[in-house]
């Protein structure tokens, strides 16, 4: 990290800039880097080093191989005589490769870390001089790091601080059984890296036990979670893939120190697993070349106290594999057991669900829904309905919040108890949101249309905690009265955890304490929102959404800034101009006068003509039962693959179907290409 700046005012070297540019954050990081990357140690950091009984060190040996090490001494063994120097009254653990990297002028990286307070601080510099008692370092760069992913541990001395002699020293050329055991249970590691002309560095990585996956005797995989975006380690690896990794057995004082190469996984098959790994943004793979096990080398031991709250919202590779397996079952009707019922209002009840087939919960995006299949009337065909998942991704169950309405919802309210099982396909839906976007979000939910909004908000708050920045969000909840208003307390509690980034407004038909009096007009909306470039998310009755959409468009809000989901028939009529109009309007061709439609699964071919109605109605008339729910182009349940031919939509549906897909409920064969239509049905 301690690179000569590529520009006078830029603290980052070419490797760090390359990673930041790849992720599109270089511009933002320049301003942050200038603030947080210093060339001196502020007073408070000098005092911090002076109170440490150990410090992590990154060094390079004679063959330019990086190693991560730990240096131990009585509290006060590190002193900073002035803001550009650190003195260490300690020598490396005998047999630790650090000894080779301790030469005047050699680059060193330090990580001061306190496991009981989770404080940490990073310094890079060069060795100034070395003596029998210790060495001193000229400071080149310093960065105060945040406490994320550091598990809480209490420390004890078990022998004299000067007794650093390992009880045995074993050379490794691959990962043997004890090494694999330590790594597979590890929740913490330290990685050393080095870039030509840019110094050495050492960095902490933490997660839940199982966050490191051993691929074989020479390789393991480590997820990269959201950090400080400086990309010091990844930046060094971009210039030189050699790296060192240290695992500490906190209970025995054993050290497992490895050197080899680390490659960042930017593409390929593994991306799916990374995506399924809760909290992982990317991953790096370490190829072990050699290493040492230094048994009971440290005179220190640590007692586990608590998980870092950040680690707790991350996954493991095993969980990622289980989620991928669950994703593969998206088209299978899976059984889910009801584990909890909560009445959210007089009319809305929440059902917590857990898979009852031994597979993991399916991954989903906030705002997506679950198609469920029920048989309310014995002997009658099952019915299919969609329900938004009102919990957020990463939670340990799925929550559906259902308003008592007609056949299916009435059955769910009256008949479903804890322990009962219902069937569901995998989550789906295009009404989703980017929880980390910078543009403020306005979530407007009317009646039971609050369900996607509560999922969005839970997700925004969780991601805000993970990323240490919460997307500014206004929730506007419209309900008839306080009795039918669901989630009032939950919304307030989420807002309370968002450090002022979330505001909740209620609009009730009869007004009432703390609420505005409905209906929600554009004027009322303007009075509730500060002037800004917002992104709107709407869910509620069709007429309500249409008038809100039209009002927002009249105010100059662009169509693409308004996302909407209808639970029932009646898709939003969008006013789309320019190039976007062509993008969103599928197949503007007129309807065919007559067409031969082949249902390829049954092999049946029949003649369609306009009086048969939509392809869904036509298929039903032929005795087929394609799944459907909204029958209005909103939910995607009737989405079917077109094997040949073209279809026509009467008006653009809310669900954006792909070029070779048809929403059967709102399409007919198109003229000029649809006269012979083959559907995967
Ligand atoms: C993407 C999506 C997400 C959804 N998310 C949710 C959610 O999170 N929560 C939720 O509660 N719902 C949600 N829905 C709606 C849900 O799928 C059902 O449509 C809803 O529960 C009504 O189904 P039902 O079987 O209870 O009512 P139905 O029996 O289908 O009746 C629908 C409506 O017609 C009325 N009706 C029925 N028969 C008659 C009749 N003979 N005469 C007059 N009126 C009649 C009923 O009273 C009711 O108002 C969602 C829908 C979609 C498409
Ligand atoms: S049934 Fe909902 S899109 Fe066709």
C-alpha cells in the first residue's frame, strides 16, 4: 500500500487503482483515500501501539516471498518516539520467516489489533535499523481500520513474554491433516502481500468458522466481504500474486504460516457460489507453496468471547452450496412447514416458513414473491397464488404476510396452523431494489402492498449495517385506519436502527395520531419528501398506483425512476418516451388472423383464432393447466418458453419477458411469424 502515488495527490498505487477502477469506485476512493491514508501516526495511534502485547507483521524474505507473522512482547514493547517512527523491543518467534525480512531498508507492514476491543490500525514502512534487542521502522503510510469481522477474544499470558521458543517446528510443502483441521475451523486469518516498489502489507480477514474452504492439499478459498474499499491487499495482488497467510490456533498458541500465490476470482463458474455466499463480494484462492507449523510458539492464548456482529451476517461455503442446491429446485414444488404465525393487523397474518424437505432455504432478492399451491376444497384442483416474501434475504426463515381476502387467503387464515405444510415453487419476481444505491428510495405501500416495502426496508437496514452506509429511504404507508395498518412497530424499529437514514410516514384515511390524513395525493407526497432525485417503489391497488404514477410523471419524474408491482389484475399504463419505449414494448406486431399452436410437451397441435382469447385461455380450452396467478402480465407465473414463432402483447405487461418467452395470460400469436407457434407446454 505504501506506494509512490501515481499522482501527486493520489495515495493509491497502480494495483489499488486498477481494482478500484474495475469496481467503478476509483473517483470516490480518491477523496476518501486522501482523508484516511496518512503519512504519519496521529497521537492516538501512537498510544494505541504502545499498549499492545502483540502486533501482526507482513514481511518479504530473500526470495521476495511474503509472510504474515506475529510479534509478541510485554505491553509497551512498541514505542513511537515521533509520528514517523515505531520502535519494537522484540525479536521474531525463532524459526519464523520474519527474521529473514528484518534488514535495514526492507519493507514491512504492521497491523496493530486488539481482539477484546476490536480496534485495529495499519502501518507500512521500512526497517530503519536492527539490533539484538529489536528494530525500528520509518513510517510511510498509516490507516485507521474499522472493527468489522473481528471476533471478540480475551487474552491471557501462559508463560514469560520472552519465551517464544516453539515446542516443535515442522516444515510443510502442502496442507497436512492438522493444517486442514485448523483452517477448516478458522474464523480469522492474516494475509501478507507485497507489491514491487510499493512495500509490504498485512491484513486481517474474519468470518464464521467454515469461511475458508479447502479445495485440495494445496489450495483454499477465502471470501472477500465488504471492507474499507481501499483494496490494499487486492491491489498488491494485482501487481504481484505472491502472498503469505497466517492462521493462529488461539487456544494452543500454534502458528501455521504459509507462503504461496493468491489469485482473485473475478469470473468463471465459481461466481455462482460466491453469489450464493451470504455477504461475499468476491473471493481469492490461495495456492500453498511452502510453510511452517510452529507448535505452542506464542506465550499468549485467547478465549473466544463473541462473534463480530458483521461475521454473523455472513455465510459459509457449506451454506452457499446448500443455497445453490435449493436454487436448482426453483421449478420444483417444495414442502414448507409453518413455524410461526403472527397477526400483523386485524386483516394481515404473517406465516413463517421453513423447508420441510431437508434442503436449504432458497436464495431470493428482497421484493420477490413465492408461488404457493393449495387445495382448499377436497377433490377440486389445487389453486396457485403468489405471496411476497416479507422477510429479507439472509434471515433464517421465509415470511409471507397475507391479507384475508378470498379463497386462498381465507383458507390460509382459517386452516393453516403451526406445523402444517404448504407447497411452493422457488422465489421469483422483478420488483427488486439495490439496497446500496446512492439515490434516495421512496417506498410507497398501500394496504397489503406494504409487504414488498417491509422486505425492502429490512434488506436496506441489514445492508446498511454491512456496508456502514444506509440508503436514504422514505417509507410511506397508506392504510384505512390504525387497526388494519400492519407492521407499524416493525417499521419504526427498523427506522430506529438506521442512524437517521430511514423515515416512516403513515397516511390513514381517518388521519389519527402521528399520521397524515389520506388520501395520498401528489401534493401530500411533495410535503412529506424533501426535494431530491428519488427512486420510487409503488405497490397497492391498481387505480391508486396509476394515479400516483401519472402524478409523478407530470412532476417530471422519469419512468425508469418508478418501479411498481400490482398484486391483482390491471398493469400500470406507463408513459415511456424515446429509446426506452422501444426497449420496453415487446413485439408491436398485430395479432395473427389464425395460427397453428403446438404444445410441444404433449405434441398436440391446434388451430387458434382471435375468439379463443389469450394463449392461456386457449391452452386451458385444450385441457392443459399452465400455472397462472394474476392473469394480467404482472407476476410472471405463466411465463413459457417459445420454441418457435412470435407472440403479440395487447399492451406492455409489467413483467419483462425475454425475447424467447411469452406470458401466456396476455399474449396471442403475432402476425408475420406467429402463424406457426411452438410453446414449451
Ligand atoms: C406478485 C404478487 C405478490 C403478491 N403478494 C401478496 C402478499 O404479500 N400478500 C397478500 O395478501 N396478497 C398478495 N398477493 C395477492 C395474492 O396472490 C392473491 O391474489 C390474494 O391473496 C387473493 O387471493 P384469494 O384466493 O384469497 O382471493 P380470490 O378468491 O382469488 O379472490 C380475489 C378477490 O376477488 C373477490 N372475489 C372472489 N370471488 C368473488 C365473487 N364471487 N364475487 C365478488 N368478489 C369475489 C375476493 O373477495 C377477492 O377480493 C400477491 C399477488 C401477486 C401477483
Ligand atoms: S399469470 Fe401473472 S403474468 Fe401471467
